[in-house]
């Protein structure tokens, strides 16, 4: 599979997962009959399993970009990884030992990760969508390669790797809120 096809599949998956979770959250908040049906299937453990699946999937996804497709990682991507990778371990420990309050830690990690992903995507949006010449923070620091060195991943004319990461972090935030409601 080539890089563009892989990116399209991940872009569709990120958008779909976020939209489904957003619609599910709206249904729980505002739908009387819908809430009852959803509550039967959406337990605390199921919310944590979905969060774990998303976090492990995201970890495999970015490592595939790095090692299989040999894309260099900029410093802002590293910061997003710092907040995504621990979620895998926290979910596994929570499910294995039956800990019911770790969704708060996951929420905090996802909030910080979404901040970095949103900040990074803002610059990508300026650069690749609005065609404004901006200097990305990764080019200023110069320690690692910059996102603008190569036009690596750009799908659907608006979505980049930080955009997909932002969608996954927002999905984890919504699911953490639903898990809090169930705990």
C-alpha cells in the first residue's frame, strides 16, 4: 500500500470515529429514548476499551508512518506522542485491574495532546490550505526536521497528520466524558 492510500484510509477512519462519537455524545445528552438504548451498550469498560483501541491504533499508525514509510518526525509530533503513548498503558492497567477513575488521567493527557495537535494543525492549515507562508515552530527550533521540508501527508485538501491526531484526541476526550458519566 502506498503512502497516499494509507493516509486516505486513516483520514476516513479518523473523521468517521470522531463523527460517530460526537453523534453518540449528542444522542446521550439530548435524546431521551436514544439515551436508554445507548446506555444499555455503552458501559464504563466499553468506553475504556474504545479509548484503548484508538490509542493503540494511533500508536501503530504513527509508528508505521515513521518506520515503514520513513517519514521524519518533527518536534510538535513528538509532543503529541508524549501525550498519546501513555494512554495505551493506562487503559490496559485500568481494564486489567478494574480501576474506575483512570479516565480522568486519560482526559488530562488527551487535553494536553489536543492542545499540541491543534496548535500544530493550525500551522499546517495556514501553510497547506490557506497557502500562507508561515514559519512553523519546528523550523524555528531546528532540532528536528520541519513539517514543511516535505509535503508528506495531505488528504482531502484539509487533513494532515496533526489534524488526524486532533480528531483522535477529541474523540478520546468525548469518550472520557462518557466514561465519567458511567463511573
